[in-house]
C-alpha cells in the first residue's frame, strides 16, 4: 500500500494538499509507446533533432508514466505526449542556459518547485544525469508517486504554501518552477526571496508565467482561457469580465488574480505584466531574459539570475 493517509486535519488543508488516494495504477515507460503510433501534439522543430533521437531519449527513461489523474491531468490520455512535454521543456532549459554560457556540466544541484509527479525530474535524471536532484510539491500524492517510482536518489519534499524550504543557503545551481507562480498570489515576493536564498551566487531560476503576452494572445483553444470561462461562477473578483472575448481589452492591472471559492489552496490563476516582473522581481534578481510562448504554448519563461 502507498503511504498517503486518509485523514486530513483542517489546519493542514489550509496550507497544503493531502488527497485521499488508493493504490497507484501504472502504465508502461516511454519506450512502451514507441511502436503504438501515439497521438503527439508536442513539436520539436526548433531543436533540429536527428532521426531516431526521440527513441533514444525514450529508451533512457525506464520509469513508468503516471496516469492522468496522478499527473495534474496533463495531456489527458496522451501518455507519450505527456512525457514529450517534459522532454521539450528540458531542451528549452538547456538551450536558454547555453545562451547564457551555462552548460549541462555546470549544473550539479537542481530543484524543481511544483514538481508534480516528476514530469521534469525524470528528465533531469535520465537525460541530464544531474547529480543532486530535488523536487518539492504542495500535493502529497504527487510527492508519494515520485518517491515510489522515480530514482531513490531524488530528494523529495512536501512543501506548504508558506515560503520556506528546509534547504541551506546558496545551495542550488538551478531552480525551475513550471506553472507555479501562475497560482501564487499573496506570498509571491516571499517565495522569490526564498528562491534567492537557496540559489548559489550566479545561479538561475527558470520560471513560467501567464503574462500580458498570454493575455493578449490566448483564445478559446487555450486551456487557461477555457478554465477561466468555465470557472467564472466560482471566481471571487473580476468574474463579470469573464465573457467570451474578455481579453480583447488590455490587462486591467499589472498583476491580475482570479481566485476560486472551491479550494483553500492552489485556487488562483495569476497573470503578470512584464512591467511588474521588471519592477518587482528585478529587486531580487537580474532579469536575464523573457522567452514568449515557451511552455504549453501560452506561458512565457522568465529567466532570473542571482548576482550577489
């Protein structure tokens, strides 16, 4: 049996997620899908991969793929596509860091904040071979899945919404956070300060965001657009704005938060104007670059560097 307990104290549910979970079901590793003509929506055109390269990468990864219900719903039943989204994001990290003069060999310690069930951790292990890999997530189910099925050398933490990680100062070369600050409102600056604390001098944070670019360009095909329209009856503020075509007007503020009433935590969708990032996040880090539409088509990447 897995170790996720059924009882959730009320105080705990206000700062973290501990879902009820029965025994995990498994499907095969990535290579299991290679000969099954999987439905693929993830393109790699910008990386100029050699013929047969995907098969090589898939065979390096022998870990099972989690079911959609155990991976935040990513890609539905397109299991191989789910694995590919992580591989593509891994390539994007490498390319962007290479442009900064940072190679794979320069990175030893890496933390993936909001690691879910290891979408990125598996690639940090199988493709990069980073020596010191950490993952943290607010949902205990995700942490337990990763602990049970990924490498035992990966260090996993069940964090809370409170901006603290039990890690020493100046520890990581790289911190990644995919679709994390898209759900952080009140404690945003405290979490930035915590990332700054645990990064080494010269280290980087690779963070994906919904920005004003997302706002201006999303349409009815974008998951975030669909979610906002479908959830408008449960949104505390700005719900009157959420009618079809709501984003035809500019973002009404430089940080825009849509808060749902159906949860105590992980219940916001946040948009950041790039001016907000420059003015506020730039107090903690050097803004090393913005990379539009770099994650899930609609999220931008901001690359932060700790310089002192």
